C-alpha cells in the first residue's frame, strides 16, 4: 500500500512526475480536512473544517470568492 503523504512528496521533488501533473487541466479543486483514509470528527456534527465552511457558506447565501 502506498502512503499518500509519501507519494505526494515525491510529486514535488520528481521532475518527471511534476511534468505529468502539469499536463492536467483541473476542473475543480478538492479542499479537505483530512485524507481519504482518515476521519475528521473534531466538530459538533462533523469535522471542524467542514463546520466552518458550512457556516461561511450560509446555505448558499455566500456570494464571495
């Protein structure tokens, strides 16, 4: 099994992998409070990160960037 942190650090230092990553034209960006194999339950109902995002989002009323 590949450690995600180790794999990510290799992208940053490997010219070959950086060149491959540069070819991707991302259509979205994932912002997460934890990795896929982790649980982020430090808030009242979900993770603290998600709790703050939902607070700022305000049921879709947030119009900022």
